[in-house]
């Protein structure tokens, strides 16, 4: 009998922009303390943060820490929730097991372009979910 995959939770945050290195250090510190992996699109508009964790509580606390930094136009477009096959790019349950069994993000990773951010979402098979959060899809 195969061992069940651990649950993975994620969220998506949009801001007007992310430029402050001091605030990014605080985001990094909070992520490390709470066991959250983060992908950030900085140095332009819009600012994007994708968070991923094995625990919902850690992710919820990380979102609260980011919100406390008072980023302009802060919006948590997708609140912390379990990644299910409904948010994946295809309806393949075997693909879902592959997604949740591979390592999640660790630490803070930065990109400078939406294209790079989108490529990471595609690699995680979350393109439809991400586009919907950005207002690009239905």
C-alpha cells in the first residue's frame, strides 16, 4: 500500500509593488520561523508572493506577518488552503500525488519578472489557479 502524501497548503498575495529590502528581510525571517516557502516577484508592479507550507497554521501566521508590514494595496487573492486536484492544471489524480510528494519551496526565492513567476507556477502545475488570481482567467 503506498504511503499517503503529506498535505500541502498554498496562498497568493498581490500588492502594488515590492521594493523595500527591509520588508523583504522581515518576510524571509517570518517564512523561516513558520516553515513557509515563498516565491516573491519584486522590483516592480505588481508585487506578488506565493506561499507554500505543510501546515495551514504556519501559512496563516505568515500571511498575517506580511499584512502587518502594510504593503500598499495588499490583497490575499487566495487565502491559505489545501492544494487539491481542483486547483491543479489537469484532473489527473496521479499528477496530484506527484505534486504533493515533491519537496515544497524552502526559504525565500525572488524573481524580477512576471514571466519568471508564471514559469514557476507552471512548473508547480498551478497555472490556471494563478491566472484566475491575477484576473487573467475565469
